[in-house]
């Protein structure tokens, strides 16, 4: 609506200026008409390209929507589990009684791993390079954390903390990509 109002106002202003200058300088009307037709053609072409670009973004969103929503959901669940496991390990270290129950942690982690694998193997051609790199960097970071934990470089608390941090970095990239593709 704002664009329409701005268009009407600018068109009216141009018409008034044209009339003012026409009375003063007596323009060639055929030449002026050709200029108006050329300007209208350029404007119509710009609108067409903008519409095609918007339709392309919409198609990409429709194709990726389920995959991205699933990735975002499983990532959020994995972050919650990692955070809870980190809290549980902290409570063990500090000898604080912990009555929290973490059910299905392995199931949620496996779902997250499968969703990431699907994103890389099935939907890779539809995702942008930044998201693909972020997923691959997360997988590398996860392997590094696991190796450090297995070689006693990290305690369980440190491993869960690092994993939660890496997952939050990935979540930022996923959320940004969702907003970009969805046109929000």
C-alpha cells in the first residue's frame, strides 16, 4: 500500500512538473510520450523480474519447508537435552541431588543426527552454502568433542557444554536461513 501511495504521489509530481515545463518551454509531445512509454516499459520489466524472484524464493521455501522445520525442531530438542545433561553432570560434580529425568535422550539425538544427515545428503542442492558449511562444521566439532571426551581431555560436563554451544551456533544459522528463505 505504501508503494502504491508513493507511486501515485511521485506520478502526480512528475505530471505537474511536466505541465509547468511544457507551458514554459513548449516541449515536443511525441518525444515526451516516447519517454513515458520507455519509463513504463522499464518499470514493468523491473516488476516482472521482482515477481519472478519472489516466486523462486517461494518455491524454494515450499520445497525446503518440511526439511528445515524438522531440522530446527530436532536441533531445539537436542539443545534442550544437551543442556539438561550438562546440568545433570554439574549437579553430580557439586554433589547436588538431581531428580530430573531425561527420557529419550538417545532417541532425540539419533533423530537430530538423522535430520542433519538428510539435510546434507538429500536436500544439499537446495540449501545455501552457509547452511551446509555450518552443518558440516557442527559435525566436525561434534567428532572433536567426542574424541576429546574419549581421551579424557573433557569431562562429561565439559563435553555437554561444548556440544550445547556448538548446537546453538548451528541453530543461529538454521534460523537465519529459515527467515531468509521464508521471506520473513
